[in-house]
C-alpha cells in the first residue's frame, strides 16, 4: 500500500449517502452494518433511476433502438465487472441474483456433473451457510461427503493438514475469501495453489472480500469466484459468478427458458455459450447497471485508499473495544477486514443489538448465517459491527460508548 | 417505532439477572422444550399439575434478557393458578406482545406482565417474549416441543 495515497474525503463521501443523515430514536444513525448490506451512494441510485425512467425495456430482444441501448448498458456493466476482478473475458462473467444463487448454480451444474457417490467436497470451518447448504444438498443427492478445514481460536484456518484433507476423492474446495463473522482474510491464493497441485478446482465466496480488497481472479487462479452487488455499494438482486471459461463451457445449463437458447424445436433445444447459457429469463437489468455504477464509484475512490481507510477504522475500533472489560472479540486473525464480532459477558447479543439500536447504532446481532462458526466458538450468537469507507472514527466512538452504557444497564 | 431501551426496565433486568423458579422438576407431570431458532434461545419447562392446578413450575435454558425475564415472570404468574387461567393468560400475553388485541382491551389477568407490552413495537423481539408462553401452551397440550419459528 502506497504511503503517497491521498486520504479519502469522508465528509464529502458521506453526502452521497442520504440514509446517513437519518435520525433513529432521536439519535443520528450510525450505520455499522455494511457486512449485512452496503449502502448505495447517490450516483448508483440515480443511474438505476435514470434507467427505469428513461431507458427501461428488455435486453437481448429485437431490433429496437431502446432494446439495443439497454443491452449496451447491461453488457457494459458486465465489462466493468470483468475488469474489476481481472477476468480474461466477459464470457466468464455470469449474472446471478447474488452469491447464494451463484453457488447453487455451480453446485447444480458443475457439482452434479463431477461429484459421484463416495466423493468428497472440502469446505472451510468458517463458511457462510450459502457455501455449505448447496454442497450438503448435493452430497445428499449423490452420496458424497463434506469435509472441513479446521480453524484455530484466532479464527485462522489450520492449513497444516490441508494436504491430508485433499484426497483422490475430493471434487471441489469451497472457500470463503473474507469471513463475514470473523473478518479473517484467508490466504486464498496459497490454498488454491495447493488444491490445484492435486487437481482440485476451487470456488471462492468473495461476498465480503470485494468491498474491502482488490481481487484479481487470474492472479488468485480461482476456478469460480462469486459475490453480491449489495455488499459492494450496489443494489440487491444482482450478483456475479465468475468461472473459468473452460469450466463454464463444459457445464450444462441450469435454468431453461428464453435468452439461453440457440434453437428450439419440439424435438431438441440447443444452447448458447457462456454466459448466456446460465442466464435464462429476463435479468435484473437496472440492478446490473447499478452494480456497474457502484464499481465506477468505488474505482474512482480507489480500492487501495478504501482498504487503507477501513484498516485504520478497524485498528481504532479493535483498540477501543479491547479495552472494555468483559468484552471478547471473536476473530483475531493477523489478516482481517473491517468486521468485528464480539460478545459481552452477561449480555445476550440480541439485547446488545436492541440497546445499540436505541442509540441509533445499526449492527447485526445473530448467528450471521454461519451457525457452525457459532458452535466452534461456543456462543449462541454474536454482535457484529462492520465498517465501510463512509464510517468515521467518531462513529466507532459512539459504538464504544453505547456498549459501555449497555454494560452499565445490565450491571 | 418505540425506543428499544424502554423495554429494558429494572424489573426485566432484575429477573434476567436473578430468574425465579429456575431449575427442573424431576417429578413433573408436564414438560416441553422451546426453541427460538432466530436467537438460539432454548427453554426447558417442567410442571406439576394436580387437580387442575399448576402446583409447581420451573424452567431452565439460556436466552436473551427478554426471554429469561419473560420465563421468570411467567412461572411466578401461573404458579398456583388453575390450568384454564394459565391458558387464558398465555392467550392474552401473546395477543398483547403481538399487538393483536383490540385497542382498549383489558388484560386483567396479566398484572405486571404488561411490562412486556412494549415488545409489540419491536417485531424482532416478539418471539423472545413469547417463547416461554408458547412452551407453556405446548406443555399443557401434552406436546414435547414448541418453536417460535
């Protein structure tokens, strides 16, 4: 990271987020929940609104000027995604509804094609349910089993045994890039190299990674890389499946319908190539264009500047939270993104969540769709604060005093 | 939306800290387990019912303050009462916290349990307050499990 970077002008940035001026229960809202869903800046909202107002029609349909225009915007957004994650071709960028749908797509096409009875799917101990359940369903269907890469008490994967966990029966490794609960940044590149050495393809769940760090799928050598628009300052309802072209071409289609066919007769249908093969039906056009605008917005701010700024917030928050007696941070990995889960002795995370809410502080309390992580750390739930590039050190301080107030109340 | 902090009154905080009737009745006549999958609240309720009266009631489990205080106050409120009255209280309590009662409805059976009326403005917490009552209802009906799913 260059020290020559100009810091972000957060005061100016905050003006792009109208929600940040809201008042909750008489207090200015402090939005520390970007890991649940990022806020969309005005340029994104305006771009989507312009599409719906002035440009709305369908894509890949007919010869009308409007349809061509919409198709161009839609495909330009795909190109923005390609460039953003360093993919080689736009054919490798498949639109989905989100991370979850992208993983289900891979499980039900690539997975069904490759996993047989007795095979193994290897996952990490810190996966989100989205990267567990689709594989569990597939394993049940095929008579395959799931194996798990363990983690230590700091929330770092224990990779000593990785070469033993990968066997001749391993058909896929599913790996979260950044843990949504612990904030851990996993050494994805290293793990992929070790999996590839054994001929095992890797799917990376990048939902929490893309908002915080620069991702280059070719440098990582990922076979599949998936993420959601709404964690990336974009809208809900849109997500991305990156797949190596060779794999996408070998995979069968998923949903059948319009937009994915080459030719249909009563006897037989032939399909288009990737990505169209996986995009049956009318897509979320405004959302895709919105995601393109979000990528423009983040690129203009500078991903490295965002990462540096968020890292400072994380360090500040960690330092302040660690000083609160009775508070325990879950996830103390050396490499972390700006996500902090914590528990406080004697206060259930849901009570903490409600009390923080009373102070206008928006956090997530719950199991974060990662119940095996809760079990691993022997807690029913945690409270999680996540920091984005529009948050400030002052907001971190509001969180800290609100937690201290809650502790006082429960004394 | 009301201020969530208003819910955390002293009585609720105190019952959370020192729950009444906490434990397990080995010689119980009725028993049910309650789960709140959203929060991970777990409740184990045991009762001794004789001659149509709730002679004794105890609970164990873990959960948020709203859940624990609700269970503590519930066990105190129904102990010694006829089963039919306990059922009626459960009905009124659920109506109150779900905001399903007609405006102006009196809830004479609930007494200090009306402390929980504020929960109706916090939809995400309604299930926490209701779990003990749903578990009681299940136990009285002879069901082993209750869920607020």
